[in-house]
C-alpha cells in the first residue's frame, strides 16, 4: 500500500512541477497585447436623372471613402445610337466608359469626389418613330480601388471591380 501511495505521490508531484511551465507557454504564445484592424473602405452612390433622351449620372464617393476608379457600361437596344457627351471620360474597345481620374470622399486630397457623365440616346434613322417613346437604356457602373505600382504610379485593377460601388 505504501508503494502505491509513493507512486501516486510521485505522479502528483510531477504534474504539479510541470504545470507552471505549461501555463508559461500558453501565457506567452496565446495572449495578445493589442489588436489592429486594417480595412480598406470605398463606397460610392449613384444619382441618376433622365431628361427625354439623355441620362445624367453622378457617381459620388462617400465621405471618408478611399480613392477609386470608375467605369460605366451602357446597355441598349440595337435600334438606338448611344453616346457620351461628357469630358473626362474615355470609351474603350471593351464598351466601357472610363473616368480618367480617381474619385474619393476626402476633401484634403486633390481628387474630385464626383464623376458625372451624360449618356445621350437617339433612334437610328432606319427605325420607325413609333419606338421613339418606348426604349430602355440600362447603365451599370463599377469601381475599383486606386493601386500604386512600385514606382508610385497609380493604376486600376479591373479584375477586382465592385459592381455598384460598394467595396
């Protein structure tokens, strides 16, 4: 009986001696002293008005938004001629209109906070006038954060674009 008691006492003593080392390990390696949350935020809103054969779009960066590039695509019937009459935008081969400078919601930067574009629509000459009042033009816009290359030059990565501007 004395032998079992000594074995049990030795086991308990071994556990008691090793516990502080285990606590030291967990205390050192699982406890954090600070937390830092990094988030990129870019948020934009669309204001759209239609006047007869013209859509006026204003894409505005929300206050505090990070700089973003904006592009717009217009979807319309083949019976319609669609064009843009606004400076600062460039239509490229992929069918998108690209705003040439980034926009952001920080008044202390040199960027504008709004990108405005006017989309004009007209019926093709070969089409009947009966369709003049019944057409539908859909405009979507996408934003992507302003990125910089190692030399500091700004660029847009449209593979990471956000439809509707909520990034």
